[in-house]
């Protein structure tokens, strides 16, 4: 995950099964983005994950 916030790609995807632990490292990426002024957004097709993404500041519901 250390490469995700620094790779400079326009779009990155984090893919895994439910409960695999994707949200926690994405919080670290969000914090890194905030600290560096990087624009970011999060999205999910699963309603509970989308809600968590929105609640953590990753994007609209």
C-alpha cells in the first residue's frame, strides 16, 4: 500500500473480497492525500462500503 499514494497514477483500484481489509489501508491513503494536498476520491459498488467511504471523507454517497 505504500506505493498507492505515491505512484502518481490518475486512477488506482484496490480489489478484494468483503472483509479482506481494504478500507483500513485506504484510510492511510486518504490521510496521505490530505497531508500532501492530493485530490482523491473513493468509490464502492457495495452499499455498506460506499457508506463507510462517504463517512470517512472519501466521496459522496
